[in-house]
C-alpha cells in the first residue's frame, strides 16, 4: 500500500503533521509512506521519523510537470491532505496526482476529495482546535478510534554530535534556551526585553543559550553585548535546533518552529503569543509543562508583553520542573 501525505507549509506545519504520520504507520504498518513537502520545510527531512520518501513541491513551470508525473506513476492507494480549510492548490494537486482514494477538506457543494476529512466535526460539541489534533482528525473516517498525539520527530545523528560538542562548555541541567526569531514581524520581542530576561536567568544560575535564524544574528549579538554571561548557539540548520531543544531544561520562544519542536520533545516551554485567540488555540504548545504569555490590558502584540510577565512565567515553570 502506498500513501501520500501533503504538507507544503512551513517548518511548524510539518512538525505538527508528524502525529498524523505516526498514526498512519500505526494503522497501516506495512505501508510505503511518502510526503510531499515544501521547499521550506523539506529541510526537516532528516528529523522526521517513519517516512519512506519525500518529494519537494516547487512552483516552477520547469520542475512541476516532472514532479506530478513521478507522483502519478506511484498510483497511490491513499492521498491525504490534512489542510483544514479550502485551498485551490489542494484541489488541483489532488486531482492531478490521481490517487485511488483521497482524503481532504471539501467546501460546501464540492466533492474534490472522496472523503471529507473534517465533515464529522460539524456535529461534534467540542471539536479539536489545536492543529496537530485537527490533523489527526483527518484519519477519523478511516479509523475512528481515539488517537493520542505522538510526535514523529527524531534527532539527526550529526546534529546530536554537533550539540554534544557545543554543550561541553555548558551545564545542561540548568540550560535555558531562548529563541529570538519569529516567522512574522509582529511576533518579535524587543532587544532590551531579551537582555533583561537573559540577565534574570543568569542571576538565577541558569546557563542561558541564545539562538536565532541567520537573519537575526544581529539581535543575538546585541543581547550578548549587554549580557556576556550567556552563550550563543549558531545552528548550521534546523536539525541542530531540534537536537538542542531536546537537551534544554526549558525553552522561551515566540510563536515559531522552536515552540513546536519543544512540544515534540515534551520540553517545558514558555510561549509568547499575541492576543489573536484563534492563533493561540491552533498553535498552542503541547508540552506537559508549558506557559503561554500574552499581553494584558487590552494590548494585542507580542511587543506589548512586559519583562515582568515573562519573569512570572519563568517562576511558574521552575516550580513545575
């Protein structure tokens, strides 16, 4: 049996799809599982367990016809697109790939997919809101047993070695990892606030490790100038971040991929969110020990979160770990 799962979003979307991949392998243990991923999230391939083959979706007139031909030749028995909203892209991909059975989101009046992945939720009193849980719901019509969210993240061996070498200078039992990067401009916190939090943690005898995407290297350097007691971690790629977060005592991050990596490892996490409630509900952390910090007094942006708010969250996390 050959199954194709489509996930052409960002890093976080692919991480949050891994519980679905785990559930598919559990339901069909001998299946050949393929994933159609994006140019962005395909960098996670080595950190995703249980997938037999990845294909990369590129919106190019030169490469797309070749890709679609390869996918059609597989003659997939099952095609699953867990996207839980209407998408023209999802519609034509499902049509052109031509699997024997397709599962996905059908808008009212259309039947692009053989099985509507989310129709059963319309009569549910408390449908799941968190994305990983909703993606799992796409399997309901194939297997209606209750499924636990089990992430399919794994640590890439080369990255494990890179992180182990780095941590020789750090006390891992008291390691607080801070990610300053975010996917959108309104999810960035101010440098002076990061400085204050790193100093608070250093004074509390934590080894503070600051990391970011390459584009935000200057933010990390500016924070380090104000607090040279902290450590800078420069990842070579996303796999190094996956390996680092697995070792952390806890993580502080805006709503971004490291938040979902922490959930996958069940690493305690402090997540900085805006007050857009639907976004919080969809992307809330799933770590057993976690704390969501949002602005107060009617303010909306992450930049409106105070350092005192985060200090209180750190205190709560310390009590729980």
